[in-house]
C-alpha cells in the first residue's frame, strides 16, 4: 500500500475505532460524555466512579462551612468506624472529618442547632455536605422536607 493511501485511510480507521464498544459499557465517546470524572476516562467502571466521594479538606477546630444536609436511617448496620448505627444517637456522616469529631450543625432556615459526632462516611449524593441521624434531623426540624440548608462548625 502506498504512503498516499495510508494517509487517506488513517482518518477513516480512527473514526471507526472511536465508535467501537468499550469493555466498560457504551462507546468510548459515550463514556467520555456521560461521565467526566478522571477515573472514568481512565477506564474505571462507572459504578466505582459514581460512589467515590470527592475529597474534601479536613477543617481545623473552629472552622465553618455550609451546604445542604440530609438524614439517614440504617438502624443496626455498621458505620464506617465499626460501630452499630443508632438512629437515636446524635451522630453524622461526613466525607473527610476524622471519626469522633464534634460538629455543630445549624439549620439556617429556623436557627435550630445540634452537636453531632462523626462516626460514618457520606453523604454520597452530590451537593450534600453532611448526613445526620434521625434524632439529629428531628431536633433540626428537617424530617418533613428531608434536607435543609445548614451551617457546619467544627467544635472538637
């Protein structure tokens, strides 16, 4: 085959290769469009990329942040630190704060606040900053809507 033919056929072959099915589902171009995470572009399964929380910096004592909180009830299951989840305890899940950290959570719409202890990882829903136990959610007045805009202050 002459050099001219190779140059003419190469773009066509590249276009066909881009449409080939990926072993991880969908075509290579579909995977790039549907999941922009770095791990997906490296060929990691989508489920792993979706369940891996984004890293958050550990905040020092006295620091604050804000965002949306939700609550969860996994009564009897093991938390990330190994203890049994108790929906009546004042506990919470946070992506990066060390286990045992005391965190003041304040519902900005009604001013109610609670102090929770971090004993789990989460939340795994994008845009949420903390998951609190049912008891904490009741004291915050957020059980009916399910979520609330909150301010977080690290206490200890």
